[in-house]
C-alpha cells in the first residue's frame, strides 16, 4: 500500500512539474512578443512583394528579435487568411466590407485600417511593339471583347489578335480592372489569360509580341534610378489618357508624380489591415513602422506614393 501511494504521489508531482514548466514556457513565449520582437506571419498582395521584402529587411535589421514571414498571394487569399485568423496583418488594395467588419466585431477583435500608399497599374507591351498610346475607353473595349485586333487600335499594325495577360484570377489587379475600368462588365475570357505572378506577366510580355500585360507599377521600377523616372528595359510601358483620342500630349505613363496627382487614370490605394487584439503585438509594430518616416521612404523609393509623408513633385517630360 505504501509503495502504491508513493508511486501515485510521484506521478502527481511529475505532472505538476510539467504543468508549471509549460505555463512558465508559455508565459515566457507570450512575453517576448512586443512592437519590436516576436515571430509572426503576414498576408501580402503579391503586387507589393518588392516593397514589402525591403520593408521587412529594414525592420528586422532595426529589431533583431523580430521575425516576419510574408505570405505572398492573391488579394482574395490574403483577406481570407486574415478573416480566418491565420494572420493578424494583411496588406491589400481595399478596405474591409461591412460584412467582413462584422466578422471581427462578432469575435470582439479590434480592426485598424490605414492607408499605406498610392499605387498604379501599368500597361506593358513587347519591346518590338511601338503602338504605346491608348485611351481608357480602348482598354475597356479590349477587356470586354469589343476590340480584339491591334489594327483596331493602329490601322498600320501587323500584330494580329490582342492577348491580355494578368497575374492571377483572384488578384487585386483583376478586381480593379472589372470594377474601375470595365464598370462591372465581364471580361472577354477568350483572349484574356492569367499567369500566377507579376513577374510571370512581365516575362510573358517580353516574349509575346502581340500581348498587353497589366501589372503593378512597382514591378516596373528601375532599381538603380533614384529619380523614379525610368522603367525596366525589357518592355515598353504604355501611355494612357482619359481623352477620346490618344495623343502624345494627352497620354501619361504611370510616373510617381502622376500617381500623386492622380492624373494617371489607373491609380488605387494600398492599405494595412491589422486585427491583432494585442495592442503591443508585433503585427501592430510592423504596421506602425510602415507609416513611419523610414517605412514611407522605402515606399517613396519604390515609385509608389507614400500616404503619410510629403512628396516633392518634379515636372517630367516624356519622349515618344
């Protein structure tokens, strides 16, 4: 009887020790997360991979105890990850709908939505294609199938059928094109193709002479150009106008100044959406960093327009 009681006493003591150790470990792990420390995942619209890669690099260099792992995906997937509590921070091009906000309200989670930058969509064509002036109406007609051949845009063109290529069927680029360019009208799917990433769109247009790619502006930025007045050399960037006729005087390329003034037709906002109930958590810390001077300078360098920092505009003259 004594041995059996000693055995049970030993087991009880062992369980208590394990429990205390586990609680201590959990408390230690919880206490390590702060504005500048911890280990989190965030969901990011793939359009902004070049920018967020740089933001994370700088943030982690300034805060060695912080580790941020980005999940680059479509905007739809990024918001789904946020709604399912798989991440506490998403970077996308729209704010939450009333239904999505209600989802967080039901869970009693606070939600913070802040504008991060002004972005733009660029239209790119093959380097051999010199027809680079286009109107917004013509872009709409191409997407909806009213215009299908290059001759309809430029009578002297010998390129044949127009192909349009996007990054992803669920991307923010596709949503913007349907909502803001086509005014809700459906695409002509017979000549519109989806890749997986912006980089694949860029590469497809480089090798397809009759293609038009629609791509996030920061993917076109020439990294070594500190003035943000040149684009990558592999493609031609189209100039767009809201006028009825595309001329060199009326058309604009997606230069940073035109995004800031919103005179370039295809501009949109970028937002951070944070749903972390811990006010001092790392998700809040990184989201806050993005709107500070250091975070906004990275955005300025990337050819987008910072949301919280002043921008000095310079006059640009284009050549055609």
